[in-house]
C-alpha cells in the first residue's frame, strides 16, 4: 500500500528522500481520485526500492495541500531532491505516470 503522507511527516518522507517521490493528492469523495488510486498502488509496488510513492488526503492535511497550491484533485507531484520536477493534474493512465517517474530515476 502506498505510503500515507501527512502534514507532519511530509518533510521527512518527501523532502528529505534520497529517491524520487510521487505524491498523489486526493480525497475520498473525488471520483477521478478513485480511478487513479489503484494505479498509484501498482506504481508503489513496482517501484519499491527505486522511488517513494505516497498519497496525501487533502481533507486531512490542509497545510501541505495549501503550501503546494493544490486546487484540483487528483494532483500528482513528482519531487526530487526536495523540488517539484513534474506535475500531473487529473486522472492519468499508468504509463503516463510511470514515464514521468522513470524520467526522475
């Protein structure tokens, strides 16, 4: 299961990571988020040891969501060395997200 990223562990899990990070900003009530969720889980399983894959529930973690200006969900950020290097807003096919993550490896 993808890591649960929160306001309190974002710094440690995402910004301090020595690996590329895919962060899925989502909410339970969001239809497109429910479509992307299983894809994020598959990517998490396939990239273990190579990348960090996690999810931020925007309803439970308003601080980090506001800091990164998340206005539409799902929003997927690709972060490397503490910096946003790519972004995808809206539902996406697995190959699109995997290509974006592969570019950071």
